[in-house]
C-alpha cells in the first residue's frame, strides 16, 4: 500500500523557519541545507512503512494517533489516515521545545482521525449498549 504525503501549512512553515534560522541567525548555510535535505528525505520514507515510528509519549496526543520521528535536533510529527491512504505531516518542531503544548494549542491541524478505532470490536459493542 502506498500512502501519499500531505503537509499542513504549519508543518511547511516550521521547516522553512528552522532552515532560515540555521542559515541566517546561526549563519550556517551548509547545516541549513543539510537539515532541509534530511527532513524531506525522512518524510519521503514514511509511505514505505508509516507505522515504523512510535506514537508520542503523551496520552492526550496519542489519542489522536500522532507519531513522531527525529531529524537531527527536530521532530517530525505526523498521523496516518488508512482510509484515505495518506500521511499527514502535522508539525516539524525543535526537539527541546515544549512540543506537547505547541501541538495541543493547535488542535485544528489534527481533526479526529477516521481510522482511530479501525478494527476495534469493542467500539461496536459499546454502541449497542446505548
């Protein structure tokens, strides 16, 4: 199964901001280009095995099936939608930032996933109770 990749606007802006910060504030263009290349290379490997990386270690965010993978000092946050066969890149954040609060502050970027309870029989059993 081949998944397509979709970026949220904040994710694209995060990558751009990180690259610009390294290139112009830290004044290291080589590192900026390297980060950009590594980030997109890692993202492009996700369709091969999207569940390779773990869910975030935060109960309220894991509820939304948010996964992450490191790229240098940054983390790529993404979610898999099996129904639409897509991977949604949510954010690209500095690993030492308070990424939990950043992700929780903007819940519009990860609406309730359609496939969260896929193949979970207890949901149907619970529905029948009501």
